[in-house]
C-alpha cells in the first residue's frame, strides 16, 4: 500500500477528469460517496493520478457515473473523447481551477474566501463541510465525530485569550452602552461567541438584548430598526411615521433607563447593512439621559464590514467610524494543538493518538497566508475550517492505511 510520503511526492498532474467534473458541475463529494472513498482521495486522483488502492473498481465506478450523466457525455462528445480518456493527463494550467461541482456557488464562495479586504487572490478556501467516514472513526477508535454537534452547552466552547477579549469587549459594550463592531471570516466563531454573550446578558434581569429578526440585512431600514426596538422593550405598537417612531423609541429607552434597565442592540450579518443604515445607527447611539447613553450597539459581520468602517473607503462615514470600536477575530494558529486536544477530549479521546505533532504543525502552516497589503502572515485557522481540514486529513490517513495522521498526510490534502 502506498504511503502518504509516496503519494505526496507524486507530481501534480491534473487528469482530464478534473476538467470534466468542473465544467459539468459534478461534485467531488458525490463521486466519493458513490465510490465509497473519501473526498481527499478523489482530489488526489484528479490532481495527481493516484488511484485508491483499497477500491480496485474506482475507475469503473467513476466511468459508469460519467456514462449516466448526459452533460458529461456531451462534454466528451464535443471534444471527440471516450469515457476512458478521462484518466489522461492535462497541463498544469488547471492548478487554480475551481473545485469540482462548483458552478455559480463556488464562484460566490471563492469571492468570500478572501482573507483580507482588497486581497481577493490571497487564498481560495473550500467551505464545503467534510464528514468523517464511519470507517475512519473505527480506524482511529472513535465512537463519534469530535467536530459534529460539538457545541451543546457553554463548556463545549473553546476560548483562546483573544476570544475572551472579544467576549469581554461585547459584554462591556452591552453594559456600558458602547458602539462595537466584531469582524471575523466565515466559520471564525462569531455566532458562537455572540450566543455565549447573549446568554450571559440574559442572566442579568436589568439587561435587555434587542436582536432584529430581519434575515436579509440589505433590507434593513430606519423604520425596521425602530420596530425591533419598540417590540423588544415594550408592549406598544410601533408608530408608522419615522419622526413619531423616533420620539417613541427615545421615550421608551429613557423611561426604562430611569428604572434601572440597560439595552443593547445586536445585529448579525452587519456587513450587509447599507451605508445609510450604518449612518442611522449613530443617531440611535446618541440617545442620552444626561451624560449616559441609552443604547449599546454591537455589529457582527464578515471582513466586508471592516471595509465599510474604513474612513479611507468612506470619508462621508467618518462621524460613525470614529465612534466605533473595531475588534477582529483571528485564526487559531498558536492554539491549534490546544483546540484539537479540547475537541478530542470532549469525546473521551486523545488527539495525540490521531494526530502527530508534525501533522498539527503542518495543518497550521496550511492555513497561513501572507497579506499582500501588509506583508504580514495571516492565519486562516478558524474553528470551522480547522474542523474540515482535520476531517479530510483523518479520512485520507485511513485511505492510505496510516495508523496516525502525519505531516505527509496533511500535505497530501
């Protein structure tokens, strides 16, 4: 059986199958499920020509899938190729091609995968969730997936010093009427920290969290925000006219403040808020009782929110921007071993029996990129992404017959 070192040493040489599945919108995960192998094994096949050794009929299964897909057969016919030709090598110009089964979905995902504002080419990330196969779990003697349904209560949350700082900043903004923006990439743990903070605030009888239920934040208006505030802090019906509603909001907040209550408005997906609404939030923030603010504001969003709160990009927003404290959730590099150890301990397992130290270091390196604007190294090791990469590495280690995930296995993903 080939080792990870041998497989990783295989030259990068995409085969025609890669172009076919990409153009025909066939997912690698679908091929993996059909053939009974892991998705990383399919990726190795189309990029390095490695055929899974424990699945001798892998080629036959894939070819049959192609024959049953009219779009794929049309693709071959248009190029004068036969089904068995998909195993022939292609040029290296396919290295940066979108993942199989991508279509418009992958194009949008690729756009969102930029690590820093203004740097869309920094790295391409596949956000598709990778599941640990049942055979892989048995291989590593795990009774459950350490990354599936991994947060059921507060003690299941892994908190780095940075996460604790973010949490403390949110609690302070809520209790002392601050204006705070939390920025983090997809799967960085923003919603997890938000839930933890909200639960803590709800234990305070004098604290009221206002959480607008509008799903599409691009449609948020002054009126809809006013509706949310009125509905969450009173039994009154929100006024229809904007001026009347503004006076109503001020009156309600002022009366409740005099009774000893504090309020915080929390908006998720805030990167989708129109600039006009961000400007409006300044007016809510300026509502006062003497020298005391009546409403704390916490915005939570992806890096696009940081763009909107950059004075160089939007000088007309400076009155808002200069009042907002911006905190950014970074990756887990430096805490990766502790994070994985925490996840495996939760299911009564030991990470050292699954991942070699060199593998964790390689995993950390795989999720580092250089910011083209600043030249600094940026970590992509967000919890959700770490879970995906770790699952891929475990599946691949099983495919290659490795007793433990090694550095070579991680590098072969």
